[in-house]
């Protein structure tokens, strides 16, 4: 019995607890407008894989667009479009940074003072769990224990 307790205590060495980190999503949610100016920028913190959702509306005849300008190259989230536009677009952060700049641009005649845009952020989805070496070690240890118990019972029956 003492040997079994020692082996069970040894099994605790194979257990590993993994933990994930929370998303930065710094500065979210926020919105601009109505009465959006010609260009507005924000420095925001994002982790790689975070998803930014942009909801926009520009009911007038002005040109309207939303882009990400830093870090890295400029990327259009909502291409510059003339006329009434509205909808939802998403951007997935490529790198972890505290310097993301989002720009909502409005240009043209000022007959549209009601353009607006709002931003929300969601953390990157967690990766699917994968059996680690410690999990496989527990599986093999269980099989070894079952095999040892079967051998013990077989030898005990032969001795009787």
C-alpha cells in the first residue's frame, strides 16, 4: 500500500496548469460623431488577433472612409466612398501594440453633419487545447498502473 501512495504522489509531478492572458483592447469602446470632423485619430492598445468592429453611418453626399494607419502600413477598413454609406466592418490586429491609429475621414460638401462611427473590440479567440506531454504522461501512467494491477492479480491467482 505504501508503494501505491508513493506512485500516486509522483503522478502529481506530471500536472501542468496553463493560463492565458487577457486582451489589451485599450481605449474601447468609443465613438465619433454625429458631426464627424474631416479626420480623427486615436492611439489604441491591441493584442495580435484582437478583432475591432467598426459600425459607421454617413447619410449625406460626402466622401467617407475608415482606415488604420499605425503600426505598419495604412489599411482601409471602410474604403473612401461618396454618397450615403452605412454598415459594419471588422479589422483583425496583426501585431501587439499600444499605438494603433484609426482614422475616420469625411470630405466634401458640408451637407452631412450627421456622419458617425463607433468602434468596439473583442479579444482574440483562445486556441483549442492540445494534449501536452504531461497529459500524455498521465495517460501512459494510467495504462502502466492497469497493466501492473493485471499482472499482480494474475500472479496472485497462480499462487493460490
